[in-house]
C-alpha cells in the first residue's frame, strides 16, 4: 500500500473547462472528508493504524463504495493539479430500514445535509461551503439504474440525490460550481446516531429552549451531554431554532462539525482497544464513499494526510442566498456572490468577505440559541470570517457561539 500521508499532498484542481475523460493518475489513494461523521470515520476510526490490521477484512466489508467516475464519464470539470482537493459530503434523509422512526418511507432519499469541503494545499486549512437543501437550482439530467431523469429548472437542490443518487448529487454540484469533486462521502441517520453514542456523547450549553418534536429534541437552557439521538436532533432541527428554514439548521450543523473534530482529537482510543474497534466498526458501517476510498487502507492514508486540520483552521460559510420571491420557503443563489465563492475555491484562495454580503445565510439567528464565550475571529486577509472557536475545545458551546 502506498503511504497516502505523502501522496495526499499531490492534490488537484479544476476549472470550468470540460475534461477529456483522463483523470490525472488514479488519485494516489488519498483524501476523505471533514464533516462530523466524515472526520470520525476517516480519522478517529482509522487512527489505530496497524492495530486494526487484523480487522482489515471485516472493516473493509463494512464500507459501501460508489463508482462516481464510471457513472459520470467525461462530461465533468477539468481535473487540474494545484495541491488542493474538494469533497462532497452528504447526510442522507432516507426513512427506510433503521431510519424509519424519523418519518414515513416514501420510496426515495434526499440529501438532508450537503457540504463542499475544500482542503487547501498543504493540508493545514479547509474551507467548507454548506448548500441549503431548499435552494432552487437548475438540475442536470441524471441516470440511475438505466433510467434517465431529464434536466429541470427551479427544483430543490436535495432532489438531485432523490432522482439520481450519489452520482447525480455530484453532477449537480459540479454543474453549479464548475469544480470537480475529488471524493464523495455519505452518512445516514442511524449511522450518525450510533457513532455519537460510541464516542460517549457531545457536551453543549444552550441559552434558550430547543424543542422540536419532529427531530425528537427537547432541551432546556443549560449544560447538556447529548447522546446520539439528541445530537441527530440538533443537527436536523429546523423548527426549533431560527426562522424555521434550513438556514438555522445549517448554523448548528457547522458548529457541530467543528466541535466533533476537536473532541475526536481528545479521544484516547489507543488505551482502549475495544473502544477503538467499536468506533471503527460503527464508523465504517455508517459510510458510503466513492470507490476510490472504499477500503480501509485508502481511508487510513487519507486520514494521515488530514490530521493537521482542526477547527481553528476551518472557515465555514453558507452558499450566498436570498429568499425566493415566489416561494418564501425556498432560497435562490446570489449569482455574483456565489461565483466569488467558487472562484476562490478554484484558485485555492480564502473565501472573501464580499462573497457573503447580502446573503441571508450568514450568519443565521440560530447561532444564538446555543452559545458560550465568543472568540474574536481574525482572518487578516479579507476572507470570510470562519465559524470557529477562539481556542481548541471539545465543547460545542464555543463552536456554535462563533457562528
């Protein structure tokens, strides 16, 4: 196995031109993502390295892989070397199987959470762009199981996954951004819940009540250690915070990601082999990845390359949007500002502050519901201010306060 901790630095970048169909070289076994469960699966689960060697085949069998390259072919943005990489991270809201307690299964799944994770050259910093599920977009035509769904205008972003699965979600994101996604990671409800329980929960402090029957969430103001069910409720709630739209939920999701990243770094799995195995087993069962990362050795190499990133070095923004003039329950992208975001990522540059000017997505009021001491963000380069804590902490308190 090639050591991905070295090869991971040879990233790639893409521009708006179409590719010729030849990927640079098989992406030398690198990369995976940093969204809550993403980092847990690629980093925490695999921190054990050789300790997990004897469990390789079992853990390998837990992973589900999707061949995005084969599904999309050559009609994709160009794959260009500049040392960075981009990962599409989705949380699936399928109500089938173990997820049926969260609602009726209507025969299709949608992406309840969507983040584009851009890892900058050097693997020390990351920029994350959340895409509201309610964003009205132009969806390209997609094929799933041999059946083609025609392109459509003014449809919600999360319908891409519903009609065409992971490949259509990637194709839609690439059509919006003109950025080629290097990798894909998906986590489902039950997997997320089980993983938080294995970690022992997450500590938060709420400043106001958060009550949402649909998300199974009922929190009074004060300190809490959230179990998996409550954590899932927190990152899914939209009726218990903010204006009831997806924008409030995104603020909680972004803060939760940062809190988990820092908390995972404090977990001592080496002194507890059983906990190490339980986390590895749970995380790999929770994941669906692109085929290039659908093995333990590839995830291990990827995690080694990303272990230097913590919440202090992550900038999180929401796609610049405004409320739709026809349907106030939907949002539409601010074209000029959104282009600034995508061009910054294409050039591997910080997202400028001007990119979020006039957007209703940053910062949403929900960031005030869970709070603590607010640290002073100091971008110093005119970039969009990151949602991060002033000092590393495993607590969600400061992470959300920074939002």
